[in-house]
C-alpha cells in the first residue's frame, strides 16, 4: 500500500515536471515580443473603448499608434488634444491638434410639426425600420424616433424627448461618433464645438421639392435659397433642394436664421437679439407715411 502511494506520487510529480519543461520550451519558442510602449500609451488613453478612433478598442488603438511612423491622422476624440499630446511625448512623434466637436441632430420633425400617416408595429429599432419601410410620416429623410443613437451612447449624452427626437447633452458628448454610425438616416453630424457651444446649422435633410417637403413637415427646408443669398461669407450651399452651412466658413452672423421662412435653421446658445427701439421722430415719420399711403389708396378707390 505504501509503495503504491509512493509510486503514484512519483509518477504525478514526474508528469508535472515534464509538462513544465514542455511548456517552458514552447513559451520560449513561440514567444511574441510586444513593445512596452503599447502598454504605456494604453494607460494614458481614456479606456472608453468606444471605437471613435476607428479601432475596436483602446488597446488596438495603442498598437496602431506605436506601430505607425506618422500619427498625425490618428486621433482619440474622447481624450482630445490633451491625451494626444501625452501620446506624442511617449512616442516622440508629432500629432495634429484638432478642434473639439460635438454631435448635432439635423432634424426638427417632432410629432407637432410632422404628422404621422402610418403606424409601425414591428421591432423598435431605427435600423430595422429603415430597411423595411420609409417611416411613419411622409418625410423619408427625417428621424425614425426609435432611439438607436441613444442606445449606443456609452456616455449618457443623449436622450429621447417627448416629441420623439434625440437630444444631445453637449457637456457629456465626447465626440466618439457612435451615434453617427448608428443612425440609418444620417441625421446626426459632428460639428465644431465653438466657444459657449454657439452653432448655426440646417436642421433638415429633406431633399424633396419645397411643396412636398413642407407638406410632410412644417419646419422642412424648402430650398428657397434665401439663406444662401444673404450669407456674406458664401458659407451656405444648395444641393438637391437642401441648404447646407459649412461650419468652417460660417462666422455665426445669423443672417440666414432671420430670412428662413420655415425656421429650419437652428441656432444654439446665442443670447436673445436686441430689438431696435425706434426714436420718437422715426415713429412720427412712419405714422405720417402710413397715413399718407392709406389716404392715397382711399383716393384711388373713390376715383
């Protein structure tokens, strides 16, 4: 009995030693060298793993950064310029500084301005809805309202309002772009995050002709070109019956906002415009001109 137990112990120990030796030899033979800077870079990245950089995760992005000779085109939108400067210090490479951006929703077609003409009873998913039908309204370009963009946001920077439209919480938005990729209608766009988050953009993507677009949504762009005509910097272009404002050329003068007949141009975080109060003498002149015009019309009518 004692010899049997001893034999078993020796046998198991021998198997363990042999296995350890085999594993040691295999590990040495198939050892893959990994640059220690990959871990250093990963440590300074935000660990969001959001995919906004174009890589599936922060580890993969760190590998790209270390393995690339030129990293000027690589950027972490969540970490921003501060994180990329730390990466540059670690790698001894140059990075390009980029202006921060924020997601904007280019659709104002809520329930009160875009009436429903059909009722969808399938799975509540924008991706599925976009594949099988054109939406519950006559606008085939606007928000489908099922919240795919909100569901993919890892930073709680979006929510659906009472009108069935997504709302971006600017202070929480990290520019990861997940919502942009998730929207099948492409109504979410990354725009520059200007000082105090001032923005002017067209909140519509309807490419139908004016009458059709207006019938489907009260605040649709009707392609009238009035905004393009008044823009002093040629920042507005018309394409497929739709106006688009170039953020890089726009000086935020807001002249386009005043002339838009459907109020499809959105302005954010601007102070209220001051209403010019006419001087007493100007009011008197205006009254006299009005009375004279009325009298002239009356005379023509009587004649």
